[in-house]
C-alpha cells in the first residue's frame, strides 16, 4: 500500500484514478465482508477522538491501521484547538456525546504550520500566507513563552520538533478548557487525554508525558484525573 502511494505521487494521479480505486476498494470489501457497508451505515461508536494536522503525509487511520468508524477525527493546520474556534468546541461536545474513551491531540514532525510559526517568531515579517500566519499565532506565543527551552537545541529539526510537542500540549490544554470538557469533568465521566507526535522520519508515534500534577494545580484538570 505504501509503495502504491509513493509510486502514485511520482506518476500523475488523476481524479479518474481515485474514482476507479474507490470502485476497486468497494468490490474488494464486498467480497471479504458482504454486510460491511450495511453495518457501517447503521451508526458510529468510535472510542477515540483525534485532533490532527491537515498535512497530506499523515492520515490518522492509515498510521494507526484503523478502520472506518473507529476514529472520530478533526483536522486543521497544526492541530489547533483555539478557544474561539466554534468548530473545535462543537467537535469536543460531539465526541463526548458519542462517549469516546480517549481524546488525542496528534501533531507531527516536519509540520509546515509549526515551521511557519517558528519563522514568524524568529524572522522579519513578510506579506505571504497572512491567514495561515494568523492561524498559527498561538504557536508563535508558545515559542516566545518557552524561548529558554530552545537555547540548547542545535538543529532546526530539533527546535521544530520541540515546538510541535509544546503545541500539542497547549492544544490539549485548550481542549480541557472547552465548556463541554469542563462539564464532563464536573460529572466525573470523562475520557483519557493524550498528546502524540507522529515522527515522520520513522513512522512511529511518540506519546508525550502530560504535566498532570501541574495542570491539576492550575485547575486545568480535575483532582479526580488519574496521575
Ligand atoms: Zn502539520
């Protein structure tokens, strides 16, 4: 499958190819499991909600080898959970309504949104990509708030990966502060929280340690949250 994707990128993949692949996929599934689509259409009960980046190299279903119906996913540039973004608030509310067991913010290395934020924080301003720069402004602030942590990091890759990790944790913190999560915390019925980084250079996912004690002290997490 992977080689198929890579070779398709190298050749010229057309829309007709995509439609043809869809038909081939349906034929294959129907052969293996004739009731697959009938069952799929009956409803969803995903256990996981993911907030991920739009990057085309990171399909969450693909990298976790999960099927349709198993992951509830929201994606935007650099996996932002901006408190003013109604879309994320509604998605979290919906995820809790569906009673997901886990909420995961999944960033990645080589993230263009994170790199742009780093450029904004360290280079003179330019006129390009104004909307995207506005969108990633919280990551610029994250860099500025933690600027001392970057002093010992030598390469740009190390700096950007560290910024991606800080960004993931900051967005998970934002999710905790959405009205729906606050309500869930009060009811003591809430999902586990996770921050992941997909390391594009290896394909492996790194799970980040959450500062649970600190977040409890700040009132971000309830005292009942497991340490
Ligand atoms: Zn990205």
